[in-house]
C-alpha cells in the first residue's frame, strides 16, 4: 500500500517535470481541460454499493480513449510524431473538493478529471476548433458512453500560472481521503501523457462499454 507522503512526493515530482518541460518549450500553449462524466440516477446506488475503485478505473479508461481521439484530430499520423502529442498531467477529482468537502466524495457522484495540457504550436488551431465545437466529435463517440462533456480554457501563459493550476488540480490526489482511505491505495489518482502508443491503445482490447447497462449522456433528458 502506498503512503500518502510517497503519493505527495510523486505528484510533486510529476508537476515539476511538466513545469520544466514548459520552461524549455515556452512556445507551447497551456490549457486547463476538464472531462465530465455522467452516471444516471437509477444506476448510482447499484454502482456505489460496490467498491468505487471500479468506477475510477473505468473513468480513466474513457479518459485515455478521449486522449487518443483528441490526438487523432490534432495531428495526422500522430503515432509517428510523438513530439506533437499533447503533454498532459491529469488528476481525478470529485464535486465539492474546492470547498474542502471530501465527506461525500465516494457517494452517488461521478468523479471528473482535470487535465493540464501543453499543446504544440502546430496543433493549437485544431484544438481551438474542437473547443468551439464543444468537442462534439469526441463526446459523441460510442466508445465513450459516460463522457458527458469536455471543457477547455487557456491558462495565462506564464510558468507560474501553469504550475499553480497543476498544483491546484492535484488537491484530491494529495488530500485527507488519499491519506486515510485504504481503498485508494490501489487506485490511480493521476496520470501523465503521452504514453507509448501501444499502452495508450491497450484499452481497445477491452469492452467498448465499460459502464454496462448505463445510458449515455445523450440519453439523458435535461
């Protein structure tokens, strides 16, 4: 079981590494990207009677699919251009943690993912087009049944602001629950991209619908 002090150290090092990349590549454009997921009310109790590691793991699977689809729309033959892939540090989070309310983080709520990305100059225009379209072509993918929406906004382009946003996104990963909940010891609370193409795509060998019997966001009547 990993300790919270180790978790904090790993998170801090990952953030420092990405900040160092930005310092070396100030022509890259930084963005905050949030991935929101949907769980229909009629499915919440049945899911959360089980350990909530499953839903975190499934949401990471969908996030990884969304990342691959994003790359494919930003750069043709992206697998031969690793230097142009978005450099990402993504953290899982729950509603309410901004106010320090962690007591309900595992009950009847879907987590979301906050991601800081550095985009290669050649891909910024396409990324902005996707933003203007609310990432519809990704959100509507049948491979992403519980991805409800993606929201992005640019980060004021200074290294200090970029590092501040990255640290803020890590609040759940280094929080009180991460220290006191033994079930979180084996759950991925953050990840860095890009990974090798083979690893990014390995989830495609899994079920296309990790949230079985759940309606998609497009089935939800607002």
